[in-house]
C-alpha cells in the first residue's frame, strides 16, 4: 500500500512557540486546578459548575467563531495564507485526556482479526499453497514470536504471511510486529489464483484535480465508473468488518475515491511511452474508508500520517525502520479499500489500550489565546520557508491526537485535543534556468496541528 508522507513541522517548533501556562478563560465558567504530570506540565483540570449548561458547551466556552477567517503574508510576502473555514467542534462540554498504551498483539487478538476477515476459512502457507494446492498439508497456523521484536533488538521484526481462499477470491493475510509498529495487519485481495504477489497492486487515493495524475492514471469520472459502488455502499461493506473486529467505538471519518495500480504495468508500460499508455496501469477503482476511535463524543482526528518517525542527530525526522524502539511509536490506524467486488485491501495498526482519564475536563485555550499560536505556526512551517507559496486552508477540526515522550516512555501516550488545519498550497521554486510550480492537495493531510491546551505545534510524523 502506498503511504503518503509529509512533514510540515519540526519538533523544534514546539520550542519556537513557548508553551507557558495561559491566562485561563475559565474564570467565569469553572475552577482551574494545577497539574503535576511532567509530560502534561501545562495541563490543568477545569472544574465545571454545571456540565449541562449550554453556555459551557465547548464552542461557546472557547468563543470559537462560526467562520474562522485569516489573510496574512509571511517572509516578506513570499508566503501568503488564506484561511476561511467553519471550524468543526464536538458538541461536548468537557474534554477528558486519556492515557493510551499499545494493545497486546496476542494470539487471541490475531484470532479475532483472522475471523473478522476470513471467518473459519483455513490459512495456507503461500509456498505450500501453490506447490501442494489448497489442501490440509499446506495449511498453517498464524502466530508470531513477538520476543524477536523486543526493546533488546530494535532492528528486528516478526512477520508471517498466509493465504486464505474465500468464495469471492484469494486473500493474503500479513501480520507483523516491529518496535515502531508493534501491531500491523494487512489483508489484500490477490490479483491471481495462480501466483502469489506480495506487492503486485497498490491502492492510492490520488488528487484528481492534478492534470499529471489524470494523464498517468484516470479521471474522477472514469474511476467512479470503474468502482461501481457508491461511498455509502462502501461504508456498508467496511462497517461489517469493523463490527466483527469488535471496534464498536470506531466510526468512518474519511471516504475518498481511490484507484489500484498494477506495479508491473507501471514498470513495463510507462517507460518512454505517451500518457495514454500509462492508463493501462489502473486495474481497479473503489473507495478508501478511514476509521478512527470516538471517546465521549470526541473523535481522534482522521489524517493520513502513520507516525512512527524519529529524530536523528540533526533534529530531523528519520525513517522509522532505523529508529531505536524508545524513539518511535506509530499511530492507531484502520483503513479499508473496497469496491463492487468487496474488500480489496485493509490495514490495521497499533490499536490502543485506553486507560482511565487523567483529566476529566482539561482547561483549553480560548480562540483569542489560540490565534497567535496558529499564525506563528504557519509562519515557521519549514516546508514553506524556502519557496514562494500560496496556502489555502478550507477545513479546520478540533479532535484528539496522541502525543508522547519517547525518551521517557516510548509506549505510553495521551490523547489530547488538537486543532488541525487542512487545505492545499502551491509552491514555486526557482533554479538558475527555470521556475517550477507544484500544487499539493490532499484532504487527509494536516498542514498544521496545534495543541488546543498549550498552543504547541505537534509534528504529525513524530507524534509530539
């Protein structure tokens, strides 16, 4: 599966925007209690006198406007920001803060996942399946020696791949454990019954407004026709799997039109050929349905960054596979790609074990207190400081994100409220002989994430 990656803020941004205790807007609405927790040192408990009072609803209490508008220039006019969106704020009064740890990836958990996707169908070793055929001699029992992927062996991983022959096709079932992703499950429909393909097909949710994408893949209209399923029908298919997985507190957040590319065709048919030839690489279309957890009416904000990155000696994010285990932990993820044939691909990673809240109602920045942090956050986005850029923010959400301190405890984090800003930007970069313009659009990439409690910038790749 193709994983879109973007790094829009360095960890040092959290230092650039100092996170001093704010002058709380709780004077008229509640009492603030100090917090001794080191990681959450600026977090304070807000005791609400009447939790049911409409005036204490989050949007009203934080004085969030119906329309958030901002036009500003940075870097001597080289960056222009246009922000205009109706903020999405949960209809709640209190926002708890929850501790989370990795859910155990036990044989029992593997069995629940296996049955959710394959019922009681037998699993086969890929090599044995094709050499011996789908017979009992080729059957295998999926289990991992998770001791191999331990803190003592940060560069090791445990992986097992099986095949399941279902009435509607052949599927691969891959279970994997690494330090950054202690739970990783992939289910993929196999393109052929004759040969196992570990990465023959790749599903992506492309930008159909990009002319280059349209030329190399297909138009939105062509993809919709090929999918032969509506977004609502796609959710009906995926909801069945979520129910079988026992994830009753998850709900669909993002639904995006997607296409499947044949990597073999991309390699053999696109080199030196005209754009029309490249369209043969698209073998199917459908919808990406992304789920996140909901707690007390507040969703974990859906976005496409899987986390699991770490900082190298220079302070820059590095590749997660090279990370020491106490420097990286990826996010909880649940995604499906489906079309009229049913499930095409599913990815389940790093389910959380959610503990009792450490705050029942955390004190948060009001809109007026938050605004300077947001403006400064856009000004220091490193991806935009070395070019001419026009940024347009069209969606703003308030929801949960997981933060943690990997140096103190790599596998304990907290779900805290954050503001996420989504949209697009066009950058122009100049060289000695030419000027290059690129437009970046993706509805599921957060261009800026700001902690709603203390105003610090959160790097989505790093998780803090």
